[in-house]
């Protein structure tokens, strides 16, 4: 099968012909129909996340069709369409797994990081971490839901019942969660790279009342801020923009160092927290909500052979919405 393979951190992906993987007892063999390109893929390829499996097939926003199933699979049939997210396996017995926090499992394994992912024609995945995809979504349209949508949704949950929400970094996750915010009747402000007028217009088209640069103060103080850009300097900026008792949640898996900041912008019971991975409950809730809320994804497609171009465009901020590879 054709695949794009990472052989060393910091290197370009290499085209390769790999042996078709065989599904284990609990696994599905999936023909990949689409795989979205996530900023986490960039962090893996660029060596910002430690100790990936090498060689590695990246990609964890997978939509595909089951072509073979392991002997113990009982959730799906051959021919079913499924989505495969970042969380690929957990132990099920640790304190985190036993307390509905499997996203924090110390032995968790992740698709496109410790498990070969979707930058290929075929992949295998544990049936317990695969999800049915609503027929109202095409393959390409559905792919960004599997991480940009899921992590965005989990990050929004951290905002509680906040009514005025600011989003810092208006990329794949933001453009999906913005639609959830508006569906829920909440207010939205968008913060982009300074001077990025196209991104600001994109945010307004998705319901942002105000859109400006991340170096600008919002017209009203925020109840909560969601940070999706991997820029540590946005943390004090978001805290400054957030009112007393508000929450700042960072939805990324990697961020540049956070600069020191005066205590008074955290004081008055503001909350600063991170978001790690996702749970199966997140996936079940969000994938049920998305079609009801009319969530739509903006995508730019690339053939599998141009995976390096897709990563470069994402790195350079040249993708509006989400990049998606199509084998």
C-alpha cells in the first residue's frame, strides 16, 4: 500500500510502499478515504513532541471504510464507515481510566504518534476507539471533525456556561467550535494573527461579532478564552482580556514557552487550564451534536503524495479551515 512515512524528526515525509497491516483480534482494517492534517501532525513531524514511533505513518483524523475485522470485533461490520481519532488505546485499569479520565491514561497510545495513522491507503485501529460517522457528512467534510472538532469541543466544555467567548487562533479547530458556540446562542469574538484580514473575515462569516488581531483588546471583556494557536505569549494576552472569574483554556498539545506575567491578571479567581487529548464520551457527544447543529467544515484537499505540501501550508498559515489528504 502507498503511504507517507516519517523516518526522522524534522525530516520531510517520504513516499513508501508498505505491507498491508493485519488487524488484531479487536482491530479493524480500514481503507482510508480521507485524513485531515492537524497541527499536532506538525508537532510530531517537526520533533516538538518527543519519542514518536519511527518509522511512522502520521495522521489521526481518519475517515474510512472497514474492509476486514478481527475475530473479536463486535461493534462494526465490513463495509461500515468509521472515523478514527487521536486517542487510539488506553489501559482501562489505571486511576484515570477508572474515573472517566481516560484522556490522561499514563499508558495511552495515540494514532499517528505511537500507532501508524492515516497518511496511507489502509490503516488498522482498535474498534473501541472508532466511531460511526453520520451519513450527512461526506468523507472529506467529516475528516476534520475527528480532532479539530473533538478537541475544540472538549476545550469549549472547559469554558462552562460562559456567554462571551474569545477564540485565539482561527484555524481548523476554531472554525468548527465557532459554529457550536453560535448554535448554543453564545457570543463570539475572534483573535487572529495581527493583520490577517482574511482570517478575520472568515471568523465573521462564522458568526464572530468582532474579529481583530491577537495584539488588540476586545471591545468587551471575555467570560472565557479558548487558545488554539501554539503561541505562549497569547496566555497573558487572553488573561488580560478575560473578566474576573473567567477561564482561559489552551486546547493545543504543544505551545511555545509562556512569558512571565504579573499576578494581577490571574488574580480575582481567573482560571488557567490546559486540555489534554479526548475521551470516547467527547467523541460520542460531539459527533451526535455536529449534524444537529448544522456544523460544516471548510476544507482544502491534497492528494496523499502532496502530504509535505499540506504540512508546509499549515505551518505557514496558508490554509483556511482544514487541510485534508485524499489517497
